[in-house]
């Protein structure tokens, strides 16, 4: 159960090379956990992250147990973080700071433990690495502490970068949603419309077979499908009657306006949003607008959003119409399968109507 210095260096470098390719917290943290566990031959490892807003610590990668959250100053980990001090404890059960609730729930016996605070480039503690129970009944040593401290330095840098990117991404999503709501409010439509369309789109994407990542992207960007309405005059946007042909031509320009607003961005989310804004009025048979795209020429994001948007629009009251009853909507969908809508999406919708009703009921207009 020992490695010489060359073997350890090779192991760490191989682990770092693998971790360097990961850019998502859900994948990075487990890999860091496994690396740190194996460096010191521990049975378990948890990567704890500080949430400054709630003054808590959380971990999603506690080996063998469910995600945990606790107060930032509680327990051995909280003590190490609060004091910014690494700890080796080879008699955990007699340490007054130890909370044995998890051991009691799981039947696991924690005997030895080592905790290393992780600090960012500003020397701020952002979390800690906790390893438990040295294998073969051995005790943690100062050599283990040095090795794990090296790992903690690299882990802190990787985690800090990902947390920053996730915060930026979260801000982008919030702005996209707020902009989408703003576009709908101009047309006197509730903000719940964009929320429902987002959730319908996510559900359809999953049913269609898109990956979780792509489905999430669609849910995030679909609120922007009608952002181009900000360029349409109120007199047309909120006319309490059907539009005449000239007014309809003007209304149709919201698709190009929305696409132009978003397409010039280099941000991946806004690029995806530009697809939704630019293609959600294309029709499967090629008679839509603005480019008369046909079938698979229309991006799947556009095809999904088109169905989600129409389902919600038909079932909602507008200044120019009453809400349609469900059976009328279903009949329309069957009639427009292969014409307005992708027939596969229509089939998936009809087979899973109840799931869409759940979303509709959850986000009812008030």
C-alpha cells in the first residue's frame, strides 16, 4: 500500500490530465474525490464546498452516502475551514467535534480522518477535502498530509474556475429568461407563458431523445423565442382583433429581429437562443417563415419550440381570442402533423399528454 515518489507523481499527473478535460462540477468533483482518496489510500473522500450566501457546507460526492449539507462552522470539517487549518485525527470517535449521526444512519464506522482546507488565489477558503479511514487499519501520516495538500491546491484552482463559470452561466440564464418575459409582457401575455414553453420544450427534447445537456440548453433559451417582439409596435402587437395582411407582414418581422439581436453574440447560450428565435415559425412542410425551411432543415430546437409555443398559445386566452379546449387542440395537432409540425414530435406529444398537463397545471396563469 505504498508508492515511491515517481509512482505517486505519475499517478497525480495522470489524474490531473483527466480532470483538466472536465468543465462541469457534476463530473469534476467525483473525479477529484477519487483522486484524493487514492493518493492517500483512504476508504472514502468528500469534497466540501462553502456556500457563503447560506453559510453552509455541501458535498455531492461523499462516497457511499447521499448529498450532505451542514452549517459551515459545525463538525470537524467546519472546524478545519473556520480555523483554516489542516487536521489529522486518528481517533475520530473520541474527538468532541465529531458528529456521528451519519455513521449511525449508514452503519459505517469512522475511525481516522484527515481534512485539508482548499484556498483560492486570494487565499480565501472555498472548501475542504476530507478523507476517511486509511486502508488496512493504518493511520494517516504527515506524508499523507503533504500529498493531499498538493492535491488540494490543484483542486481549489479547478473548482474555483468551474464555480466562476457556473455563476456566469447562471447569470446568462437569468438574463435570457428576464428578457424573454419582457418580450411577452409587451404583448400583454403573462410571464408564465415563457416558463411553460420552456418546460414543454425540455420535456419534448427528452422524449425526442436529446441529451440532458442539449435539453437543458433548450429549456434555458426557449424563453427568448419571441424576443423580437420588442421591435413591433404596440398597436399591432396588442390589436384586439385579427391582423390584416399588412399588419401580419410586420408582425412576422419579429422573427428576423429576434435572430439579429442574438446571432451576433459569441456566447453559446445566445447562439442557441438565436436558433429558437429565428426558426420557431418555420413549418415542417416548408411553408413557414422567414426562410421556408423544410423538415430536418429546421433545427430540432426550432421544431420543438414551435410545437411548445403553439400548444400554450392555443390553450391560453389572448386579446384577440378565447382559449381553445384540449380536444380542439389535439385535433388540430393531428391535422397539422407533417404540415406545420414534425410528425414524430406530434406523436410523442399525443402519447405523453398527461405530462404536459402537469406542467400546465403547475404554472397556471393567475
